[in-house]
C-alpha cells in the first residue's frame, strides 16, 4: 500500500522541488531505498531502488532514528555523523537536513512517514547537489517534504 501510494507522490515531490526524491525503510542498522523518482537531467543525487545505506549519516537516517527509544539509538550514536542533540532538534521541528554528511557535495531534507498509531515507519527525502540545495536545504524544501510525508502517513 505504501509503495503504491508513494510512487506518484515521489514524482510530484521531485517535480515541485526539482530534486531527486526517495523513500527509505529501516532494516536493523541500515536503511533501504524502496522507491525513488530521479531528476531527469543535470547534476543529481541518484539513489537506485534497492540501495542499502548506513543508519549513521544522512537526513533519512536521522528521521528513522529520531523517534526510536534511547536504547535503540544509543548503540549506534558513537558511529553517527550526527549527535543526540541533532535527533532532539529533528523531533522538535519534524524534519531533518544533512549537508555533505553521507556523501561530499550532497545535501538532503527528510521527513517522517507514520503508521496509523503514529510510529515512524519510513522516511521521505529529497537530495541533490550542495550547489543547488545550499547549506540550509531545509529552508528551501522542508515544507514540501513534510507535506509529502503527511500525505503518506496513516495509510
């Protein structure tokens, strides 16, 4: 259900932001890109469907960890490129951003997707080159990403 609903929403998010959009699910200490809508041309951050990325860097990882209980986060935190304070900020504002955290020259913005009980089950993201997204990519794209996450929540 989530994947079916996500496909058109990822395409709409890509079109609205001009950046590649992805949907991530957590599997233990990694995250998997389960759906994506790539920018058609120009410089882009391509994350192929099926890609396995670490839970230690990137805005999607921040989202997938921010609402987890401390005992699930603490073992990972020493290896993370972000801090517990970062995760508290993500919880407060409801979205995450990263700048060259997972990969040099790449920035991203992510928001949670929740199940009917409110538990975070996935992360929706846009990513692209730092030259376009800037050092504060959330200022530019957070609202669009949060809205997309809300539309996919509770399915």
